[in-house]
C-alpha cells in the first residue's frame, strides 16, 4: 500500500474577506474531491484572505498511481486562473 501526500500553497487575489476566501476554497475542495477521489482539507493560513494551504492524500496499491493522481490534482489547480500556486510538496509513503 502507498499513501500519496500533497501540500500545496495558493495565492488568490480575488477574495475581499475571509467569507469570500472560504467560499472559493470550499468550491475548489469539492471539485478536487469529486474529480480525483482524494481527501482534501485546508491545513493552514486560515486567517489570511489571500493565501491558503491545502493538503490532499490518496491511497493506492501502486506508488506510480498515487504519484499520477497527485500530479493530476496539481495540474488541475495550476490550470485555474483563480489560483496562483506558490509552493508544492509531495511525498509517496510506502506502508
């Protein structure tokens, strides 16, 4: 079994309040969960209007599959005009 872990930091210029940020991030989290079947949560920068840290994880029986899924999530987020990716960390953990 392999656990793929992704930590990604985003910059958003659109939010004018924390309420706006939460709406935008909730929408992104729902899209990523539905499209890639991964677990996603906001893990940091909760009180900053323009920055967000997200964590995502997937479990697979192949390391390559976990890596492909996480790369697909990264590409999906990077191709959106709403977010600018400022930092990415990935890790595949054998269990």
